């Protein structure tokens, strides 16, 4: 670490924390605000033709950050991490300003998805370099504290975005994008004034073929996941369609070529020797498993609250996005309290015990959530959310310290990029896995239950069968967006042919939640069982990886298999 002003590390921590907060709030604020955004631009999200727009609005940002973080991390090693970080803040801010002036009508959806992707490029620059910059400027004894605060902001931002999105959507949908502008302007100016590179850069050639094959392979793989959960002809999902099979197959082929190229490239995009460092390999493995286990949790909780619990407790479907964010506050509080504390304690006592304990506690909370009824007692639910947040805080900072302390200083950018890729790609894969499980769970009993209940309410058997034949994904997305789908799925003429009382029952607050509850709980038990098992494996990986402390190896090849 080169000489630097005494207060520089704290300026770096505050700015990178602001950057991580902005990037993660932006990733989640749109989730909760999609109904307001789609109404504002004149798009009906439940129309079958708009499913792809809906999914790309949700996942496009994460796909781009997953693909580019390793490349930007490597460029940070070569040309300066602060330079890449500062440029990322600038791109992120410009895209936020452009989104604030988004047009309505034809083409608005493509404008939205396109600029979300541009935002993702800026977000990838921020997340790929922030961790490495903190490791550069903080001594070993304080890295856990710094990473704890930074990671706390990253995880808390995901849930703060839900609350902000719910509040701002009620005022004006454009405020969902305007909120990023002052944060981005302050962060960008502050970054260019205060963020400097104090670690020597290492100029070398860019591994173009490695970058291309990695990007194309990962993009195809994640697009395949996105396309796979959409309906295909008469099938529930498109996993067996020629297009999805081609996307997944070609993605794997390109990634295989990437690993082949990396064994021969000089210098490689990713130095595969990093994975021979035991704490690094264990930390990345645990991070990937945790991201897959936790990534879909947010979506499942939103569907549970918006589609079932809140309407059953008297909340209108239109108000559920805001209240879902509020009722998930205990999860954020758990992260805020435990993150910095775990970082400080990990600096003193080692990382693996805290990372492993966090995963074991998280696994226990998933078991607790599986034992709840669909119409749960909120204090128990809130306690489980709080403990799940505590578990995330206990794991995240020690995991980051375990991973980053183990690598040579010159490789920190690409190491941070690999870690961010594992986290972001894990979240995208998690969405595909969780949504697939939920769609399968809903298909087992929802159509039959919906048809029989609609007939009981006076709808003709033919119309009831037509409504029940709608893909279960429509009901899933309706719950996720805070819609009551019954008014959308039932033809207007058939609905108006019923009595006023029957119409009120079918489109009321209890009819759809009661239909959804039983099949949803089947799916959620399967999904959370997978999360529980992944958390247990992450706990084992964290423990076996040991605690990386002291001075990192100066060159690749030193410190291999190191563990405390």
C-alpha cells in the first residue's frame, strides 16, 4: 500500500458504500414499482406478449453486471481501479438521468430495457472495483470492518429499494428513476475529486478471446434461464424448446472454449491459478451457493406478501407493493446490525467461524419459513426475517475478507470481479430455479382449484375452463406485481354476466389469495429446501476454506493452499 492521506481510506469507504447502495437500490427499486412503471408507459404486463419485457426489466440489469464484472475488474488491475470505478459512477448517473425522461407509448419498453442495461454497465464498474479498492487502502486489521459496512450497504440496498419503490410509485412513477440522479451526481463528483489510485497498476495486453467467449457464453446461459421460465406453446415453460436448448448448449460450449483459452492465454482474463488458493476457492464457492439460495428469497417473499398475506389482511392489491417493502424491514435491520459487527469480529478472530455460523443460522430460518402457514402470524414471520438478515450479515463481510485477503495485491481487481460474478450470476440462476419450482408447484393444483371455484361462483364451465387454462406464470407474475389477475383473466362479458355479489367475490381480496395459497406453499417448501441445503454446503465450504489473514502473497503461486 502506497502512502496516502490518513483520512483517505474513510473517504474511499464512504464513497464506495454510497456506490454500492446506489447500485443495489437501483436493482430492487424497479421490482416493487413495475405496476406503476408499466401503467405510466402504457404497457400491460400480464399480456402474454409482454412477458419477455417484464423479465428483461427485472433481470437485464443483473445479467449485464454478471457478465461484465470480471472484465472491468481486470481492467481495473491494468489501468487503475479508481478510474474504472469513477467512470462507472458517471455512466450509472447518465443512464439514470435518461431514464427519468423516458417516453411513453410505442417503444417505451425497449427504451426502459435498453437503459437498464446501460445502468448495469455502470453498476458492473462500481461493484467490480469497490471491494478491491477497499482492500487496497485498508490495513489487514480493519478490512473486515470496511467490507462489513460496504457489504451491509449492498445487501440492505436490495430491501431499501423495495420500500423506496413502494413510496415513490404512489407519488409519480418517474420518481423511481429521479431518486438515483442526486445520489449519482453527488457520488460521481465526489469520486472524481477524492478517489485516486495508490496501488501501482500492471499494464498488460487484453485477453480479447477470453473476454469474448466468457461474455457470449454467460450471456447465452443467462438468456436461456430467462427464456426457460416463459410459457412455450402448450407447455408450462420453455425449458425443452429448441431455442432454449440451443441457448443453454451454446452458452456451455462458449464457456468451455473460454476455460480452454484461459489455460493458454498470456496474460489470461482470469488467472485460473487463483482457484488453487484454498480460502479464495472456498470463499467463491460459498458465495455462489449463498447467492443461489438467497437470490430467489426476495421474489418469494414479495409473492407471498403481495399475492396472499396482505390481501387476506385487508390490504388492496394496488397498495401491496408498498406494504410488502415495509413488512420486510426486519430483514434489512438484521443485515444492518450484524454486518459491521461480524466484520470487526472477523478481523480479530478469523473469518470462517462467523461465515459458517451465518450460513447455519440462515439454513435454520429457511426451515422455520417452511413450517409457517400461508396466513402466518406476523411476529413469527418478522423474527425469522430478522434472523435471516442477521445470518446474511454474519456471512457476507467474513466471506469477502476470506476471499480477498488470500489473493495477491495485483490480482485483487479480477478476484473482486470473480466474486461479484458469482454473486450476480447466482441471483439470476436463483430466479430461474425458484420460478421454475413455483410454476411446477402451481400447475399441480391451481388450474383445477380455479376452475371448480369459478364454476361455484356462477361462471359457465367453458369460460371457467378457459380461464383456468391460462399459464400458471400469469398468476405468479400477477402476485409478484401486486395485481388481482381475476379481473384480467376473465372475459369482461362473462364477468359482467354475474351478479354484483358474485363479481365482488371473484375480484375481491380473498378469492385469488385462497386459490394461490395451497399450491404456492408446495412450491415454496421445495424452493426453501434447496436454499437450506445450499446454505449448509456454504457453511461447510466456509469452514474448510479457513481464515485468510496476514499478508497476501505478492505473486501468483505463493500462498497456494494457505489457510489458518
